């Protein structure tokens, strides 16, 4: 390959890498962030993209180069390629560099996960039960059960204990960057503190049956005073009944399931 071609290829590769990184940073993948501590999850994503996009460009670039450079010279060209032996130096380089990157990203993600999962003072516990095809909620400290809309106060740490009554579901709040599976017989946990009022989607992120796409709900983050009023409206003889088909939480008071 001519030196001028090689320089041109390197310039194209750098430009494509820079363009893709700029696009992935500029694009709003998950919507506005509603929990400060989850911002570090965005940072993990960014570093993952910075680490993986150059490899994507290098690998696709080499494939494209080989397709063009070593293509057959007409239909009757059945010559074998030149035999060659491996290069120890290249094998060391392509083993050591990715190992360092993967271990560093793993340690960083571990630190962030530790921060996100840390126990907070004054947590509001919410039991989440997934079922085909709805999310049901119970606030054991307040004696309130609901389904569909999840209403929470702003700036209060939330602690979710989650399970399922049938197949595996996945409780996903894109704006909080949090997603965790729920499974019958297991209790899984999530924590975050919403710092923005508004209405945000909750979806099931696990293909859980024919009605999977309808397994959606909303997270409504409200001011603490409004939350107090909402809790009061959910109690007493005139309180609306939860609409979910199965509103009995299989979670015992200790948070452990009976199975
Ligand atoms: Cu589901």
C-alpha cells in the first residue's frame, strides 16, 4: 500500500471515530436525568463509548481494506493467498491493551454501582410486583397499594424491593438510568433519589409474553406536600381500589419472599 493511501486511511479513520463519538455524546439516549447520583451511570456509558468506538472503526476499517485490497482478480482467479506466520508482538499488543481497558472500565463501573446502591437515610420503601402485564406497587410504611402510576415525593431517597408473580420482568426507569430484573421467588433491589418533578415512563425491559409492549407505567415525581395529599386520598373508605389484576404483594414484611 502506498504511503499516501495509508495516511489518507488513517485520517479517514480518525475523522469517523471523532464524528461517531461526537454523535453518541450529543444524542439524548435516555431523556433528562432525574437523579443526581445516576449521572455517574451516564459517565460510565460515555467512557464505554470512548473505549469501544475506536475499536469498532479499526475492525470495520481493516475488514473494508481487506475486501478491497485482496479481492479476486476476475471470476477465474482461484490463486491462494500468500502464507504467513503470526506476529508475537501484535498478539501481545492486542491482548494487553484491551485487557487494561476492560479491567479499568470494570473497576470504574464497580465504584459507580457501589455509590448508586448505597443505603440512604430516611428511605421510602416501595415494593414492586411485576406480573403479566402490569406493575403493582405497595408502600409498606404508609399502608398504600397502587398500580399503573407510581407517585413519589421529590428529594426523598427511594428503596425498591422487587419481585414477580409469574415470568421474569425487568423494571426500567430510563430517566433514572436504572433497570433490574424481577423474578418469582427472588427479591431484587434498586435505589435512587428523584430530584426533578414531572412524569416519566416506566417500562418492562424483558420480553415477558404477548402483552410485553403494553407493560408500561408512569413515574410521577411530585412535591412532598402534594405526595402527603396523594397518600391521604389513597386511604379511608373512599380510596380508589388498585386496578391491577393481582394486587396482593408476595413480599412478606421482612422483604423476603416465601419460596
Ligand atoms: Cu414484563
